């Protein structure tokens, strides 16, 4: 069974992925791209996520909360 910390981490990763896709799509649409072009930009934004960097950022947040 998964620990609460693992579930929390996976939920944060899911949210980061959702935000990357939505922001990528919205930015592309605002730039005038069609649906297909905006979707390609959204997927590229998702592919550009770096899980190791996100983990470091989240660990730093836990040590030094805002």
C-alpha cells in the first residue's frame, strides 16, 4: 500500500502536469495558433517538465515554506 507522502507527491505531479498542459494550450491560443497547433504546444510544455527539478523545488518548499 502507498504511503501518504507518496500519494501527496503523485498528486503534486499530476497538478504540475495539468497546469503545464493548460498553460501551454492557453498561451498558444493567445498567440493565435489553431487548435491543433495549440495542442502541440501544450504537449511540448508537458514534455518539457523536469520531474527531478520539480522534486528539488518541492523539497526546498518543505524546508523553507513560503
